[in-house]
C-alpha cells in the first residue's frame, strides 16, 4: 500500500536527551517531515528509525542509524545530512533519537 507518510514522533531513547534541550527536539520535529509516498511500509505497526548523532557547526554528524525499513532509513539520513541546526545543543553530546512514522 502506497500512501503519504509523515514523521510524527520524535522520542529520545537511551536517556540521551534531557530537559535542557527542548528547542532541539522541537526544531527536529518541525524539520523532519518526509514525503514517503513511494515507500512500501510495513502493515500492522509503525515504522521507525533510530539515529545516534552529534551536532558540530550547526551540522548533524550521524554516528549510527537503524530502523524497520531501509528506504525510510535512507530518507531520514539524507534529510538529516541537509539540516542546519540552530537550537541550543552541546557539541560534545551524542544524541539518540527515535523517529516514528504514521499514515496521513
């Protein structure tokens, strides 16, 4: 089934995100909307992508990325590599985020 899917959830995982960076979470939520209309997603559960990254000079440096669908992983990776981050963050911190997707 092909449909438009949007990134709707951004959740910190492994306790890496704390209350000191809510603007970073909001900025990623605002910028990580993806058109996955050409991607076949799994039936019966939400697809997800888990990304571990740092931010240096307003650019995201992905350390690891995994998820439930290779095409979605690639779309998230491409999008994140193009982002410029303006929210408060620590350059020495490794962030772990889980993106989840839902049909719209």
